[in-house]
């Protein structure tokens, strides 16, 4: 299973990625929305984990763009809001 983590908090992103890798997932990471959208558009993922407040393009806009492109990948939103 392949997961994309879009999270700008390095410690949290590393913790999530490390935990998923320990149980056998393939994990890609990025810290900003523009790169996250690019990765989600060019690679097939089984699930995305997206922070709501990330640089360049916020998480909500990333999700809207992904859905707008017809991609129905499951998405888990992270937020402190």
C-alpha cells in the first residue's frame, strides 16, 4: 500500500511515515501543497494524509484540486483548527 503524507511539521511527518513504514507501507512525504498536488497527480496512491495548514497551497485547496481532477483516492485530513 502506498501513502502520501503532506505535512509541514517535520517531526510529525517523520513520526507518521516511520510508523507506517514499520508496518509495511510505502510512504512518500512532502512539506508543501504544490508539491503534494504534483505527487498525487503523477503517482498512484492508496491514501493521502494531508495537513490543513501547509505552505504554498493549503491542504483544503490541494484536496479540492485532487477531487477536481477526478481522483477519488481516500484522504485523511490533519488539522489543529
